[in-house]
């Protein structure tokens, strides 16, 4: 057993495995091998990303236009939540990716609440919801790769993404790809993993093993038995029905945001890719049956399919089951779990790939040089990512606890015992002051303070704060005027999402 870390072995060729391989191989001179089973397919869902994916791809040396062409990519500027508060037809709010105008200058929430409550908070403080409403792209034809006029992430085809990353990692970054099934694990005397026993390729030895085996969690969960911390008592969704639908016409608009529409026992995502929509109902099996969930999905497709798409045209949905939660530790001995093997909560706010990116980046930045250093790095990693998972859970729960919807799924979400203590405390504080940077003081928070404000005030929360000199209402008013000015300027200046994608596809 060598003390120096020279060879990293990644098990799993889904998005997590290839993203980890790409980030590590791009930044280190270590040997990187990725093994994936020809018999266990990648999960094949996961179509929404955060803006962080731009940095991740850039870090790996990917060309953005090659990525757009290969992976059926469209540009995503945030999410629109329909019907989450009351379910009324005019009940919606946006969580855009761009920071509000004047974010650092004034107490925007106070000024919005005092004088502009008839306008949705995000629509008043950011031009981005207006770009989304009008299907505009976040950049112009001439904007350089990965640069933005408005902050953006992507919608993509998960299957094509995996293949694209594989080609890049193997062809450009020298990652060794082994297509074989891992049958057993061999250990050193001290308990570290020494090698993977494969069906055809013999023993595969390594110094550090990255478990990207998806929900199987082969190394961390099955081999080491690191406990799974279920979050079913906090967030109830555990099933999804997913379909891919054609557009009603070739030139139908491509949404520039993920649409999330509340249902009686869950919610439906609607994602626009260049040649198709990806639509799925995520729901709680404790609150509805699979049949009812499928009926709700069909009703949604009928209502939104447009131009005569009958529900009988809807293909049979693919059913996915998952247990919301995460592992008690993510790095144990010489194994780090990244992706579904580390945990999964639910698709809301598309945080899973973002956590994969954060884990890969951490590992690349803090790669232990020797085995002796590894336990130190591991304990810091475990502390940081436990905090991140907890924050993701709090943030997702926020979307449910302020709803006024009345079915059991929603009232159960509001039950005090289901709300994590830290979120309860924060909600109490935010009754008298808005979320501030003090609440989220780590350097790399999963969700920035602005995101908490977008969702909190989008859901109709009231902060009863006595006016303060530091509120600077005149600066808040200037920021609201800036938003209106920027909206008027950008709407005619930006192409539609479809026009920008067509331009990129044309310029080979
Ligand atoms: C319904 C749903 C919607 C989602 N939506 C989003 C979203 O919008 N945004 C987002 O960020 N995330 C989303 N996710 C999560 C996202 O799909 C995953 O985080 C992402 O695809 C990464 O998966 P993975 O690579 O960890 O696992 P997988 O894709 O399952 O890959 C597992 C890999 O392990 C390999 N493997 C397994 N066993 C063995 C073995 N014995 N030997 C060798 N190889 C093995 C398999 O061959 C496969 O290559 C969603 C998830 C679900 C369930």
C-alpha cells in the first residue's frame, strides 16, 4: 500500500462519475480510472442545472457551444412556481438566478412590503423574471462562451450529457474508461479499499476510490455500511413519473426557466429542451397512489400541451422511486461518495448536480497528497457537506411550509414537528427582519441569501420590521426603477431562447 495518492478510481459512469472524473483529471496529474457497469444503466434523469455548471464545464476545458450542440441544451434562468401558495390561477412567483438590483445597497424587502406589495417581489427587484415570462435568452449571439447578460444554468438531456462528458474525459483529459461490473471489494488490513474485483478485467487497484454508483451506494453504503439518514419525516416526496413530450410545433417557444406547478400531493416539473419537453410529477406515496399521480400528470399535459396534444398521445411515464435522505458521512477511509450514492432529497430546485459539482471541486482543491493526510481532509469534507445537505433540506422545506394549500400533503408539511429546528428559528427571526448575510455566513453556502428572500417573499411571507435609517428606501426605489429600465432595455435586445440555440447549432 503506497502512502502517496497516485491513482483515483471512480466507480460509476452517470453524470456524477463523469463530472468528478473531468474536474479531477483537468486539475491534477494523478491517474484517473472510471469503471462503469454495462449492466446497470445510469439513472437518466436530472435535466436542470445551476449556474455553477458553467464554471464546472469551463474548469474541465469544455467548449460551451460543443456542449450545447451535443446535449440538447437550453438556457435556464431560474424557476417559476405556479400555485404553491393558494393554487389560484394568478398564484405564481419566480426564483431567478440573478441577484436583485440594489441588493447590497438597501433593504429591498422592506420597501417592497411597504409600497409595492401588489407586485410579486422578484418581478419588482429583478429583470430576469420578465426575460423568463417572454422566453428570452440570458445572452446575445455575440456574448462569449460561458459569459452572461443575465445569470444562467442549463436544461439538458441527461443521457447525452453523460456520453458527452465521457468523450471529453477520455479523449481530452486522459481518463481511462473501463466498461465492467464490480462484483466484490478487496480490503487492506487496515480496512481501506485496496481493489475492486471486476467480472472481466480482474482486480482494479487504487489509492482513493470515488463511489458514484448511484442509489446502490456500492462502496460507502453497501461495503462500509455507512448509515443512511432518511429525511422522509421532513420532505415527503419519494416517487416520480417522468415523460418526454414533443412540442406542439417546431417553433414553439423554449422555456427559459423550469416550471414547477403544485399538485395535491407533490408538484410537476416542466423543462423545455430544444426538441422536446421533459415533464414529471414528483409526489409522496404516503399521500397519493401511483394511479392518481399519473392522472394528475395526464391532466397537466392536457392543460399545457397546447395545440391539440391529446392526453392519449402521452407516452407511458417512467416511474422512479427514491428515499429522501443522505449518508451520515460521505468520506469514509479511502472512499468518497459523490452523487446519488451520497444522497438525494428530491428534484425541487435541482440541487443534486450542484452538490456533485461542489464535492468534485472540493476534492480537486483539497486533494490529500498522502494517505496520512486523508482522514483530516475527510473530516472537514464531512462537516462541510453535512451542513450543505442540511441547508438544502431547510431551503426545500421552505417551499412547502408557507403554503396555504389544504390537502393533507400540504398541511402535513406545515406540521411543526416536520420542520427542522434551524428553519423554525430562522422563520421566527424573519418575522422581524429579512434574511440577511448573517444567517448564511459560510464562504460557500448552498443557496445565497437572495434565494431565501425570493422564495420567502414569493410565498407571501410578511416581515414586520420597524423602519430603520439603514433601510435606505430611496435606494430601494432607485433599484426598482433600475429593474424597470433594464427590463425595457433587455427585452428587445435579447434573442429568444430558441433563436439563441438555433444560432449556436448553426455556427459549427
Ligand atoms: C426524478 C428525478 C429528477 C431529478 N432531477 C434533477 C434535476 O433536475 N437536477 C439535478 O441536478 N439532479 C436531478 N436529479 C438527480 C440526478 O439525476 C443525479 O444526481 C445525477 O443523475 C447523478 O446520478 P449518479 O451519477 O449519482 O447515479 P447514476 O446515474 O445512477 O449512475 C450510477 C452509475 O453507477 C454504475 N454502477 C452501479 N453499480 C455498479 C457496479 N456494481 N459496477 C460498476 N458500475 C456500477 C452504473 O453503471 C452507472 O454508471 C433527479 C433525480 C430524480 C430521481
